[in-house]
């Protein structure tokens, strides 16, 4: 049997809109595992906010968090930690110009610790899942380590302006993307870091060629992973640019898209 590496994005992909895994898709994933295939989660979420799904599926593989900036093996500490953070000085530079660009707040995450520049109920609601350690205060002094990821909270009319600034001034050190409506949030990770970057490390470790990597996604942070994988599969609810580069399009996250595709391709 040829062993496949199956990579699952969470929100809008593995998870239904109510943030649960459908029974059919879960059954197909468990069957794939029983057949000897490797299943991994590749998500923009931190580990603390994806741990519950890792455990629900009974995974024993590494996991890709923060869109590739943090890759580790929750069940095997000897596997090591692959952490690719942003330079701390870059964060401080962004803070210095925050008023110029109408930045409401900046949140920095160092793996599973969270730092807020200002108190912000909107961002607090986003990061509370998993009960992280939270510190609020001027990031220029509170933040001691290079952050895994940064979130910038602004308003709708300033998102483009801030992204232009980031591209013009910091393109060599960071990669940024905007969240979809209704959030006016810009997410930042280190340049060259994305889900394909993280997934390739896992594939290389298990000696699985990209031709035998099946990856599922729905959003722009899945683009590199879907393009890199030998079988890059867009969900039926995926954004159009992702569907255009995907090898195939399956049903939506509400219609067992992952389960249907795996059952057919792997003959489960």
C-alpha cells in the first residue's frame, strides 16, 4: 500500500460552520488512519485552539500551527520544535508607526502566550479559546521574545493602507494577509512561512513525496499548501482563487467534502 499524508485545514474545511466535525467525515478519517495513512492538521490557529480536534481524531502526528510558523509533535517531544518567529525589532518598528496608520491594537503571540499592546475586547474574544496566558501592556517593553505571529486590529478604511506599508517597508522579513469580513485584522508571520513550508517538513520526516500528499483547504492561507500538494483539494465553499489552482474541488464543509473525497480516492 502507498502511504499518503493527508493534511486538513480546520475552519471552513474539516470543521462545519458550527465548529464540529461531521460523523461521516470523522469516520473516513479514522478509516484512513486504520489503513496506515498519516493524518495531520495544518491550521492558522495556535495549538491551544486546535488541540481539541487533534485529540478528537486521536492523532499521533506532528501538527502545523500559525500557518507554518510553529510545527511540533504533541505526542512525541523527541521530534523537536520547529519555530520560525518574527524579529522582535520588526514588531517594535510597527508599534512606532501605529498612530500614523490608525492601528487600533497589536496582538503578539509567542507560541501559546498572548501579549496585547492595549486592552481589546474584540481580540480577547478571539484568543481566549484554550485559556492562554495573557499579558496587556506596551509591547515595546512587555515582549521579550521574537513573536510567532502578530495580529493588527484596525478599521475597514485603513486595512489597505497598512498592508501597503507592510509590503513597502517590511516585505523582506514578514508575510501578511487580511482576515475575511467582518474582521478588520491583518495577520503577520515571518517571510517565507506558510502551510506548505510546515507541511513539507512533516512529509520529509516521514519520507512521503509530495505526489502522495493530499491537502484540503478553503481560504487564502491555504493557497501555498494546495498548490504544493500532489493532490491539492479545494472545498466547495473555498474562495475562487483556491479553486482555480486546486487539482480538484470537493463538496463543501457542510456536505462532508473531506469524507467524500477520501472515501473515493483511498477506496475506504
